């Protein structure tokens, strides 16, 4: 994505999140203190993954995290490395004075959260554009505007035409296997 398009996508996502939060506040039966008590209870989890899952469960129950949106996010980030997904470093936040804790009655248990979407292990799409480099390796832009580069495998002489089936699946040790058409498979990496 270009920087302008990425900024627009983030702005639209933030607008949708704000609208969702307003709608949830209208339907939410828990007070902010009760919701905070649920989040604070997540701090007792032993490791970061469980703590994160606990908070996500509360957000799903409140209607802020939508499984359909989570699945779309996974699809958009499929093939990116941890380094690609890291946010730019920001300065440490200025500490805010905290009022003394207020004793609050135990909050009601959270309602059952919607199911966590399954992890995406493959995508199927079509080729929007493709070209063959001087080394015979293929560079493919998909219909979803992701770009994949061939790392090894048989050299291509002619680039596949737009509309040709294209699939990517997770391979061993963090690698990805791209398939053009029905049988041309090769190891690849996402480059956008």
C-alpha cells in the first residue's frame, strides 16, 4: 500500500472503531468500574499470551472486537514478518498521577465472548499483474494488492496472465509456498 492509502485505511478503521465503541456503550450493561475490574483481573494471568487473550475476551464480550474484522485483519497481514508489523517506536508516555484505589464490589462475570477466529494458514486469490525478472524469478501482484516474490524453484519464461489462480500457504519454519495455476509451486516471500 502507498503511504496515503495506508493512512486513509487507518483513519477509516479508527472511525469505524469509534462508531462501534459508541454503539457498544449504548448497549453495555456493565459500568466502567465493573469493566475496569474485569480488565484488572486479567493482570493475574501468568504469561503475556494468556493476559492478552483475557483482555481480548472482555473486548469481544463488550462488542469492541468483531471476529469478522479480526479475520479481515489476519488476511491483510498474512505473510508479513514480525518486523514488518512492529509499530514505530514512540517516546515513553508521561506518567499520570493515579487516584487512590476505590474499593469496588466484585463485578459480575463477563458474558461469554464470541469465538476467536481461526488462524489463516492459506489464501486463494488471482493474479492482478505479474512479471518475470532477469533471473527468471516471478514477481506477482494479487487482486488484494499484495506483492509476492519467488525465492526459488523453476524459472519462469513467461509471466502468468492476469486472472490466473494464485494461492499462498504457510510452509515449514515460517516460509510460504506460492502456487500459480494448478501446479507451479515455489517458495516465496511477501514484499509489500
